[in-house]
């Protein structure tokens, strides 16, 4: 992992995301790119003076630029490699474009923030970034109190080939000095497509995972089972893999588990992307 992109709005929530990103960068030696997106405003044709020229707007922009560069200066004093990116536009689109441009390996962002910025990500934008970003996305909810990860739970359906992602997760867990448990929750809302056994055997053999580190449990709902298990073992990070979904599956059969976790989980959520065959 070389580059971590951190969208920030200086709220308590985004500061927590930055603290998490710092913890990962300290373990991996990654560069931190702090990114502020100033939302674009639509001009009112009835007003001759644009909002961008108003003194209040200009002062606010100046204050935010100063805060951004102060954050980067502080990171550099703490011996992190860090830089600032200031952009205007649509928040979700700019984050994804910057992730591609910077060749980011990870995006770390708060789930809520000031109304002008990360609060807007709570709805469709959050899930679209988690789904469409060119790299893994770590979402840090406002409830987060731990900024380093020691117990990681990989929630898997045991239905699809995930070896590339498992290898990345194993490597990250090694750098973090954490433990890793694989969790499959059986629920009637998510029927099995493939037998679990073949994937369990494959994971165990290929990645030298002990049988005790692969847990299969039952619950009425998958998300409830994941959160109940994580609370039971005091996990501090959930990992999932997202994949492209067909129209029927998306809207009629099984709503996205990733979307539900993005919006509801009280633990940090790390989303990787399964590449289509």
C-alpha cells in the first residue's frame, strides 16, 4: 500500500477518519493525500453578483484552505508523507476521479460530517463511492473510538472467488499486527449458491488459515449476525467484498449487504471490489 486518499471537512467525524488513516500509514509507510472538495454552487440568474465573489464566501474558502494546509503541515511535522488537494465540484465524483489520478490504494472517509460536505455522503453517494471507487474504501462511522485495528473480521458469503482480495487483506492485517477471522452468516434471506465446504477448504489450504479462524453461524439476517459476532469478539474492523450485481438481484432478490453495512454498521467498514470475470 503506497497511497491513502483522505477526504476531509474538518468535522469531528472526518478527523476520526484521518486518525484511522494515520494509523494505517504509520504501519505501511503510505503517503497521505488530504482532499477537500468545495461544493459547486448553481448561480441564481436573478442575482448579478455570483456567490463566489461574495466576501463571506471568499473568507470561508480562505479559512478552509488554511485548515487543509495546516493539517498537512502537522502531518509532515509528525514525519508522515502528506500533501493537500483542493478541488471544487460534485463531492462523490471528485473523490473517485482523484483516487484514479493519484492511483490511491485506499480511500478513508468519515460516514458523517458537516452538512456542506460528508453529511451528503450518507445516502447514495457513500454507497456509490464504496461501489465504484477504483480502490478499497474504508468508511469510519461517527461512533468509532479506536483508531488502530487489532481484531479484523472478514465477512464473506463463501460464494465467489475472492483469492485476490483475501491476499490483500492478509497482507494488510500482517502490517497492522492484527488477527483475522473469516465469518459466514447463514440466513434464509441469503440462500447458498455454492457449497461452503469447497471455499472453506480452499481458503484454509491456500492461505494457511486455521479451522478455528473460519466461523459459520446462523442468524435471521446476515447484517445482524455480522454485527452480533463482531460485538461478541470485540472486533474493531469489518471487511467485505463488493461485486457488480444484476438488475433482478439488486432490486428483487437480495438488496446489497454492502450498502446496508455502509449505512448502518457502528464499526469501521473496509470495502474491497471483486473484479468481474
